[in-house]
């Protein structure tokens, strides 16, 4: 633990809180009053500052715009009934933040600096944390290259920032998903395990095509054969097949999700069999046909536990059992919510109090 992070604070002169409609939050559209900014220069992090949310001035030549040296994290903070505020497992995001940084030749941020920076800005905007069921404060830490230089080489300077958004549920109904058999999100040796901005840019065309065909999300498959499940949109793909929780191994083509790890940990706590392994599309489809696939969902910070309603593979549609009837994902969601809102014992120490 380093000493307390020195953060310059400039409060906004007029809060936008009173004029914000919390009953109609669109994910990622509403920002709180403040944001955090820091600079990396001369080989060190400096100028940590919390200031009113607003535009920043950058040169059009910054290398993140041209070459994609940029990545982000996604985390949520919750308000408990007793007014306490906790952030869910930010230590895991701190580790992944630095994995992304290393993959992109960007500087790492000491874990405790990351945690203190989140806590400081969340604390200032704690009145923005919604308390309605399924609501929370989404925390978006990110880093981008700021050198004014068009050479393709790692930048020497960077900005680290944290934005906050009050959010409701990301998905509101069971998803109609399509198993993608042409486009690829990431390949071995690529940067699928990093939360690199470019991964999301590359997913937009396939996702838009799927939306135009009436699907809500894609299930990505492996780049070589398109035979194995990788991820589901911006979430990890998890299934209950033949009474076991199965999910692809979080190797280098897959984002190692915090929610995924949380679900696996809960399942093991309950003595529920878990298999982290290659998951063949064929076995999922077979399970959907025979009824042995009793649950399927995306697990992610924004998505939380997002049930899959139906799976489309090569034009055939397989409808799964009613999401409300599913024992496993319903229990996971209930347990997770109870821990995060402070209504159940946090035996793993997942809540980081602000
Ligand atoms: N996979 C991708 C591509 C994502 O964008 C996300 C969302 O963050 C996840 C998986 C789930 O990760 P986590 O549970 O850490 O949010
Ligand atoms: C998250 O769950 O934090 C994500 O990354 C999803 C996001 C791209 C909306």
C-alpha cells in the first residue's frame, strides 16, 4: 500500500442531480457531476485531479485516435440499505487493467492507486448511486495515448480517466442470440484478453448485421474453425448442460470476466459441478434439442446475468426453457444482488467499501 493518493479536487458549482430522470436511464448516457483525470509523463503518474465532468482538450494527432492505444474497464458501485457504498471486486479489475496496459505497451497503474482513484470519485458522487432494483453506478476507468506523433510507436504520454454513470439493467428481456460463424472477435496471439478499445470497434459491424437480422447479441466462436464457443457480445458465455456449469476457459482469446469468476466461485460454494473447458457449439445445440441445456446466460458487469432466450445456429432457431423457470441463473442473480446490495453475508470479501 502506498501512501494516500494526492488528488486535487474541484467541485462542480451546480449539481445536475436534481434534473436527472432516474426512472429512464439509458446505459452510459447519463454522467455524474465529476470525473477523475491523471497524466503519465516522464515515466510517472501525476496530476491526479477530480473535476466537473466535461470536455477535455486534446490534440488531433494523439496516437490513441490513430493507432488505438486505448483500453478501459467496467465496474459497478452499489448503495446498501444502510447508506454504505461498495464497489464490487475492483481489485480484479485493477489486475486486468494492467494486463490490458501491458498488451498495448502502455504504462501500468499501481493497484492501490487504481482503487483509491475509484473510491475518491465515487465518494464525491455517492448521491448519484441509484437504489432501485437492478440499478447501480457504472464506473468506467480508461487510459489512452496522448503523444502528438504519427509514427507507429508506443506513446510516451498517457491520460488515465474515470467516468461514472448511474445505470439500470443493460438488457431487459431474454436474449435472442446468433452463433457467429464468419466474423471473429479475436484470435490466438491477438488481444482478446485485453479490454482494448479496438476489440469493441471490430465487433460493431458483425453486431450490427446481427441486429438487422433481429438478434440481440452474438455468440463468438473460435477464429480457426468456428466450432467452439468463445464469448457472448460484451459478456462471458455460461451454460448449464447435463447438470454442470460449463464455460470456455479464459485463455488469450477471451476476456477473463470478473462476473464469470464470481459465478464459478458461487457454483463451487454450492457444490455445483463446474467445467472450464472447450465448449463445442455442437454440444450446445444438441443440448438445446434434447432439453439437457437447462440454462444459458451471458455474465458481465454491464450485462449482469443476462439469460439467453433462444439460440440461432446456421439459420435454425432453438428456444430454451423460460428464463424464469431456470434454477441456476435465477439463484446466481438473487445471491449476487443480495451480496452487492449488502443483504447477504459477503463471505469472499467482494465488496470494497468507499
Ligand atoms: N467479455 C467481454 C468482451 C466484455 O466486454 C465483458 C464486459 O466487461 C465481459 C466479457 C465480462 O467481464 P466482466 O464480468 O469483468 O465485466
Ligand atoms: C462491461 O460490462 O463493463 C462492458 O464492458 C460492457 C460495455 C462494453 C458496455
